[in-house]
C-alpha cells in the first residue's frame, strides 16, 4: 500500500490511464478487424485513411509503439492493394 500522498495520487492516475489506454487499444483492434473483413476495393479504400489516422493518433499518444503503427499501416495498404 502507498505510504505517501503523491504515490496514492500516482496510483489513481495510473488506473485512469490504464482504462483509457485499454479502451483505445481495443477500439483500434476492432477497427482493424472490421477493415480486414472488407471484400471490395472501394470500401477498403474509403476506410483506409480513417484507420491510418487512428493508428497515427495512437502512436502519437504512446498508446501503441510508433513501429507497430507503421507495421499496421503497411498491412492496411497491402490489404487495399491486394483486393
């Protein structure tokens, strides 16, 4: 258990950040799952910029690593070009 006021506050802050980060990470995974389920090139091409923007935002906020975002964006582009 925390013995200092500042460590108690840090525990509260960490818990809030954890919940927020889990929400955004799960939202990203759901968006990618929906994107990969697309079967037409037009639909995939229209969804790709939104997915890429989401990945960039999450990387900027350090919710996911920048290299992971880059790898996922690459797989998004491959999916669009493969259709």
